[in-house]
C-alpha cells in the first residue's frame, strides 16, 4: 500500500479515477478560497499563495522520495 492507501498494483483505471477525484476536489477547494476574496488583488495574492504552497509541497515530496530511494539503495 502507498501513502494514499491504494494498493501498489491497483488497477490503472481505478488509480486514474482516484487521482482525478482528488484533483477535482482540490481544485474546488482552491476555487472556493479564491471566490471568497474581496478584490482582484486579493484573488491574485491568494492564488500566488496556493502556487507557493503547491511548489513547496512538491519539493518536499521529491526530497522525501530521494531520501527514501537513497536509503533503500544502501
């Protein structure tokens, strides 16, 4: 099992559906956060914060994966 509780050898179609569902839900949350903003400037700032957070999370996951792969290779 991976961190998302999906079996590693899960049906690719099922995995795609699960990934798409997470994407749609996340995008909906992002859109709701943007729509709550009172001005165009705050919408833009909110969007930039989300972009920064997504980039940071991406970098963290990559670092963790590299560390895990390095440890597994030793």
